[in-house]
């Protein structure tokens, strides 16, 4: 099981990968969010590449989308659902499309 930080990162990576094109702008936005938002203040941001890579690998598996959504759901407390939604929106809007 992943922690709530990873669940939020998985959410952002999932949105970024939704169109099969993870842009530099989206990746930069994820990095900035992890670096600056208070929810990530106790997260070691050097873990970000590995967490993002783990999510991408999970998405590539058979039934990867369903499995990734389950992992996120199981790890994300209800108090962070709106946060996850807001972060997903930020990433979706990052490249202006």
C-alpha cells in the first residue's frame, strides 16, 4: 500500500498520462506542486521520480487503470479527496489544452 503523498502523486500522473502524452509542462507542474504545497511538506521530494515511475509502470500493466484507481482509493483518506481533485485539475490545465 502506498501513502497519501504517493496517492496524490499517482492521481497527478494518472491525469497527465490520460492522453498518452505526459508533457514537460505537466511534469513541471507536478514537481512544483510537490515542492511547494503544504500537504507535501513532510514528503522527500527526491522520491518523486520513483513514485511517478511506479505509477507509470502500474498503469502499463494489464488492467492498469483499474488497479491504479484502486491503489489511489485505498490510500487516500476522505479528507484529501478534494485536494486530489484540485491537483488533478492543475495538472490537466498545465499544458493549456
